[in-house]
C-alpha cells in the first residue's frame, strides 16, 4: 500500500470522481447518464453517502469507495454498508482496494459500528480473492424486488 493515500472526496475531485464512477458503472454493464452521476454526487455533498478516494503517489485519484451507515435492529447496533468499490484497471494491484476497505473499517471503528458489510457478484473472482483475505464471507443470500 506504499504510495496510496485515502482522502474524503471534495468538490475539486468531481471530475476525477466522474471518471471513476463511470468506470465502475461500465465494469458492471450499467448504462449511466450525467443526471445519474449528478444525483449520486449530490448525495455525497449532502452527507447521505460518503466517498473516499485512493490517490496514487502523484496525488491522482485511482479508486473510490462509497459507503453509509445503516441500523441493525436485530443486533441493536449500527453498521457500515460499503456500496461501491472501484479501482481503475491500470491501478489494480497497487494496494488501493485494500487501503479503501481498511479506511472504511477504521471509520467504522471510530464510529462504533459493529460491522462493515458489502456484496459483490459471484463471478467477481479477482475482487473476491481480496475480500476473502480481509473479511469473512457470510452464508446470507441477497434478494431484490424490482420496483
């Protein structure tokens, strides 16, 4: 992780964030509009969603994560949900992804969260290899109702 710095996204990072977020959407095959990115950025700016950027040694943003707090009624606790994690293809293997995950975990510890949780596609093998090193895979299945 030498040379990778994690920072909170700021207004000056919008252009770089746009590129990274568009790359994330493309990775998952999601058609995304400027309006959609504007909406997500507004959530970051108003605090509904938090964003951290991974910067390389020259200060260039090479990765992002979006996360938010959620309540866990069964446990009577709060946790953190890591919604998105993306590292630019040319920066994969740089240590940015584990640095981003560890940064969110550190934030969670500071805030008293009981867990950091995230989901990924079953076939996202490269990422899963990292996740298996940093976290415990659960036996919970995810369901969606499209509305």
